[in-house]
């Protein structure tokens, strides 16, 4: 089993999280945030720190050796499962990149519905009807929470939502 691709991904994610933390710290600290001592950079810096920590754990995990008593058949099954996992990871990443590209053109709500539908479909554990219900419910719930309750401006598509 070749562990170098996993190590490269882990190193890339640690580097990305470091840059993300640096950029989050550079965000301006508005006067209204001084009372709560929480500025706009705290949340992204926290997410980036968590990503960096998990990436370091992932990197360290690549150094664990498998038990040499495993049979060749088990190794073949593991290699097949690993290649399927890598394929799913690539498809999931492509879905996310497509989502980021799609949001400015069709808006948060429509792009999120498409993304959630495709992502749940990728997992493949639910029926098409339940997947469609979840794909509608989750983005609408997020839209109500952020756009209505927290008054966070979300990207609107040509349809106004």
C-alpha cells in the first residue's frame, strides 16, 4: 500500500489550514465585537485549527503499520475498498468545487439543494424520495437560520432567492 498520496494530502491540508488561520487573524476587529471579545476571524480560525489538528492526526496515522499476519486476500480486499474510498473522495471534492462555482450563478438555495441531493446520492444509503426531501429541507433550514434569523446576506440567484 502506497501511503505517500495520503501524506501529501495531509501536508497540503495542514498548509492550507495555516494560511487560513493567518488570513482569519488578519480580518478587521469591529468595535461592536470588542465587548464580546469575538471578532469575525475567530470562527474561521477555529475551523482551520480543527482542520489542521485532524490533518496532523491523519498524517501520523499513515505511519501505523498493519499486522503482518494479514493474508494476501485481505490485502486485495483492502486495496479495492481503498480505491473506492479514494474515488468517492475525488467525486465529493468535485461536487464541492462545482457547488462553489454554481452558487454565484444560481444562488445559495438552489445550489445547496443540488449539492445536497448529489452528495447524499453519492453516499447511496437512502431512497431517491428521502434524498429529495433531505435535499430540499436541509438548505431551506440553513437559509431560514442564516438569512432570516441571523440576517446574513446569502447569494441570490436570478430568481431572487
